[in-house]
C-alpha cells in the first residue's frame, strides 16, 4: 500500500447549480454552469473545469520545480492549464487539457528536457490521462 502524503476533502451541494466547500473552508464557492443565468447573477462562482485547471497547473509546476532542483537549474516557471469539457459521441464526456509552460532565463531545449522529466513524475502522468486529450506548449522568456 502507498504511503499517504496528504489528504484533502471537498463536498459539493447541488452539483453545478450549488456550492463546493473544502473541509478547511479555503474553497467555499458557489458553482454554476458557465453562461447560465446563475453564472451571470453570482459574483463569485466557479465550475469543475476551473478547479481542475488550477489543480493541474499547480501540480505540474511543482513537478517541474522538483526536476529543476534535482538538475540544479534555477528555474522561474509559469504553467497555465487550459481545460475544455468535450462531448464525445461514443464515450459521453471527456476533457481536453493544454498546458502552456513558460520558463524564464533558460534555453528552450533545456526547458523541454525538464518538462519531459516532470511529465514522468507528476501524479497526473501520461498513463493516467487515457480518457483525456492532452497537449503541452513550451515557451522561454528572457529578461
């Protein structure tokens, strides 16, 4: 059995037309289907795709930082996750995810190597994405 490093709990009430709250209260938001009257009427509202994008980007950026540290590369990185909910005529629904990775003061080839290594160690690695469309974009920024 694997060792538990961290555990988190969130509860939703009313699905996409309700509320989501983490057990520690940090996440405590109304949920709504994008573009609906509820979505337009509420000031602070989210949906599963936004929450998933935030988690996905954060987790990948952390894996990238772990790899960079092991390689002794001082990397300033930024990861943006674009998550789309797709309707698939055969399988119902699935996700499409595009990660846009930016690295500062690093050459593009070196960043690509770090990204490939990060993609192997993070919890949402390739073998766990079989029902998702997944792409990576990489940019370097120099100041």
